[in-house]
C-alpha cells in the first residue's frame, strides 16, 4: 500500500481533441497539430469568413 506521491500530484491530463497524453510544450494539447486545429476552430468561430458567392450588396 505504498503509493508514490508523484502519482497523486501529477494529474492525468489528456488532449481535449484526441485524448492523447498532453505534452508540456503544447499544453493543453498533445501536439502542435492539435493546438493548431483548436486555434482554427476559434478563428473560424470568431471571425466568420464572408462567402464570395453571397454578396447582398451587389444587386
Ligand atoms: Zn491531441
């Protein structure tokens, strides 16, 4: 019944995108790829890219 204190202090973290172990360098993600994917999500949701095919001003 001897648990190393490290196991208690280090909480198991997983990438919110793919569930892989988090790499400290890319926190809170597991890799740069996942970080970029998440960033892309934010950008597309924040700034809505206007569709060129839809232009109501041009009548
Ligand atoms: Zn990931």
